[in-house]
């Protein structure tokens, strides 16, 4: 690994910041991707990403992995009952979380590191509940992010697919990457059994709103279930599509 990845704390929020290989040798600013669940999606993928940088498949990126304080609260857009007695209810504090990230953390990071602060280069991505809140970041702050990644997003969440369908979001310059595993939801007895159906419903809603294949990609990974080993593979794919090397905006 030629880049660096270090932990930082801003106020009460911890984040891991990856700086690409040429960061300290180059005066140019870099696009930044803000990732849910800390470094869980990218720390094991850094070598893969740097190979993509080296071979020109992906522009060098800064990656900020934001650690949740309570993901059942912060990654859910409204309260809902737990799906199992062993877990707490979903707190539904997504709006507060997104406000903190967009109004406090992102400005801090972009003021202190050499980051391109133009919205079209700024990304927001996550998996599972992190993928759900990443899509709601687009709905709540459409002018803040140009690149959204929802990997196995938890669109089974109560009313989530319907709210997205009813939303006023319209295509602008955003790119959206969605993925899900073909085996997700199999064997579930809760509303999670609708994982694949609800993800397809969200994709179709976005298509019906006018998002074209240039701005919306949906992939179903065969034989993949809801597991981090599949999430991290899709993370690299998402970045490569969202930040294509020759995109005119970069």
C-alpha cells in the first residue's frame, strides 16, 4: 500500500481517512468519497483500488470512512420496530445523522485536506443499512452529492421503497450505483425476505423518474447473499463505475 489510512476524531465522531499514493506529491485536489461503517468496506480493498489507480481504471480518490455511533439509529430514516427480540428497535435518527455529516463533518474534512469540494465529485456510499441511508442522503441533500452508492441497501425497511417512489427527486448530474445479491432474503421470515423485490422496486422508481443508464446502474450478483465479503467486492465496482477515469467532471 502506497497510500495512507489513519484514524481521526472530529468532536465526537471518529473517521478513517485514506489518502491516495500521490496525495503528498501533487498539488491538485482529489475527489472524496464518504463511506458508512468506517473502514469496513475499503480497508481490505486498498491494494485493489491502488491497482485501479495505477492502471488508469479509476482516478485517485480520498476515502473517508465514517464510524457510526449507533447504526440502528443513525442509518434509519424513521423509527421502526425491531425484527428480532435480540435487537433494539430502529431509532430513525437518519435526518440528524445526515445533518451532522453534511453540515459539520464534511466541511471540516474538506477544509483540512486537499479535497475537491464540488458536489459532482463528492460521493456517499454504504452497504446494508448504510446503503439505505446513502440513498436517503440523495433525497435529503440532492445538491450535496454527485455520486451515490447503495450496496445491498436495506430497502426492505418499513415504507422505504414507497417513500423513495413518492419522493420529488429528479435526475440532475448525479450517478447512482445499486447492487444486491441474488440470494439476499432467502430463508428470511421477516420483511427482509423482500430484499430483492424491494431493491428492484427502488431501481424501477428511479428509472421512472428519468434516471438513464448513464446515471443509474443496478447489478444483481449471482449466488451472493447479505455478507460483507460480497459488499467489499461491490464497493470497488461501484467506485470504478461512479468515478470513471475519463469522466469530464473529474
